């Protein structure tokens, strides 16, 4: 089953580098434009399912990409819960916790890396009935990394090596019946 991982368009917080987990902020004007551009790229694909995070920025992206009317909301596709680090930049976190690594340390008051990977595995388990049909997931940078690691049957540490740009499309599929990354981070 090919899985298209679609990251939401730009928000004010993605521009400033602030960790945006549970804060429900909309797309910026540029983010809306990016999401409309996704429509052209996704239009040729006949998706069996379209699944979206419950957060506004992902739902807006799916709608502007022309797939919002078919989207099923999946709570497991919400972004990493950054807990006490919600709204902080990487530099602010590093000043308080030198050497911090999201994929090793998690977030105080939020989720651990293993909790995020477990959500990704559960989500993939729910998608299995789609069989060989294409599926689109509209989500966020860190949870989409975890979905990729879960799909590839890898440990959560792989996530630190995967970058998912805003308004990008990555495709998970198979090669010789082995889970594989078909395309990554195409903006």
C-alpha cells in the first residue's frame, strides 16, 4: 500500500522555528498557497483513503489540496506532544537542556519518543485494510517521521535522520516486498 505522507503548509510558528504540537494554529497566507499547490501534485492519484490530523493546520492543508471532503480525522496523527517545550525554539530548549535530543529524551510534561512511535504503529495497523490502494496522510513533521520509522520497522532513533519540509510529499511503498522509502521530502 503506497502511503503519501503530506506535511501541512507553513504556519507562523514553523517560520520562527517554534515547536508546535498541540497548539492549534492556522496556516499562514504562504502556507495556504503551498497547500493549494499540493492539489496539482496529488490530483493524479486515486486515494482509497485520506487521513488527517485533528489539528487545524493539517485539516486546512487537506482541504486546500482538494481532499478535505474525503478526509477521516485520526487522533493518532496529531503532532508530537512537546509538553513543557511547546512553543519553544531549539535554541531555547538547548539553553535549558544542553545536548537535548527529541528522539532520545522526549519532552518533559509531554510524550516520549516510544509513545510517538507506538501511535504511528497503531495508525499503520488501522490503515492495513486499504490493501494495495494509495493512502494519503496529512500531518506534521515529527509524527510523519515516526510513521516512516514504524512503516520501515525501524527504531525511533531513525527519525532524527529524516527531515520533512513544510508542504512536502514523501511516499512509502515497497521494493521486492520489503518496506521502502520511494520518495522523500519532495517540496
